[in-house]
C-alpha cells in the first residue's frame, strides 16, 4: 500500500478537523476526496506531507510513519497545490532544473525539456519566464517535477480550481496517464465532474470523516451528484 491513514485524528484546539479517518491508496489508483470547505480534505493532505502532525492515529507512506520519517517519505511523493509555487524570474526549464536538483535528481537539460513536453507544456514555453505562464501551464511544470523525480505518490489539493475547461481537461489527462503508469494519487477537490472522470475511487468527506466511498466506474455523474448532495444535507 502506497498511502494509508489509520484512525487518523487531528484537533486544532477545540476544533476536530479529522475524526478517525481510514483511507488506503495503492499504486495505479486515484482516490478523490470530495467535500465542502472545512470537511478535512486539506488537513488530510497536509498530514501526509508532514506539514502538520496528527493528534493520534497514523499516516503512512510505503509503510513508513510520516511523522517519524518525514524526509524519507517526502522522497516518494510530489505535491501539487492549488497554486504551484515557481520562481517567476526563471524559465520553465530553469525551474524544473532547480527543483529536480534540489530533490537530488540528476537530469540533463535535454531530458528535462522532453519531460516538460510530455507534461503538455508547449515547446516554446520552456524558455519563457514562468511569470508569463497561465495557471494551467504552472500546473504542467508541477506534473513535470513529479515525472522527473519518479514520484510514486501524487498529492493534489484543488489542482483544477480556477482552470478553464480546456486546461482542466488537459490536467485530467496527465493525471490519468500517471495513474496508468502506476502512480498512486490522492486528490482533494470540489469538482464532481473531474473526480468522476479521473478517479478509480471517490470518498465523500464531512466534518472530518469519510461518510461514503464509491468506485468511480460504478456510478454515473448524476448518481455521484445525488450521493454527494444527500450527505451534504444530512
């Protein structure tokens, strides 16, 4: 199992952000977490990144407890937040070179250009300053970082938020390709349509708990919307 949450609990003072979360994502799976703001989606991702520590329970990546093996577990994953943070005064290929070197990956510029191209970035954009990029282009550099590092786990937090339909569709295709190559993906999103399209499994979160899980192939978009709304209205 690539990613596993076991009875994961997170308190912020009096506020309970996660209540005994149980979750497992294996290689070649995309698990989408759906839920309203404050449901616990981002908290879940931050626990696996080691940004915060659980109150109790365990967050494991490849069998390693994240809080005890923070550096080692980070080597297996790539993180794409809602806004990918890149250096605006460097080009796309320079950003990729910088971040892959930082991660201990030795790749020549020609290889990095090839990875950017595979990740859907137009060839002429690789040498442009990232400050001129659209959000969708920055997301593609984020995907390229994951590919260059051979990440086994991709953590995505609202990655399609604010993307136009074309960019959102391109991003979905890239994630699907990584899934087919055996990458495990955990994605927090509000986007029912994309989650139904990308996911192998979908979990609906409410008040820090998974209140429903479905196999994406077993439900239509209308089914998913109905299940989601039923739980939101409880």
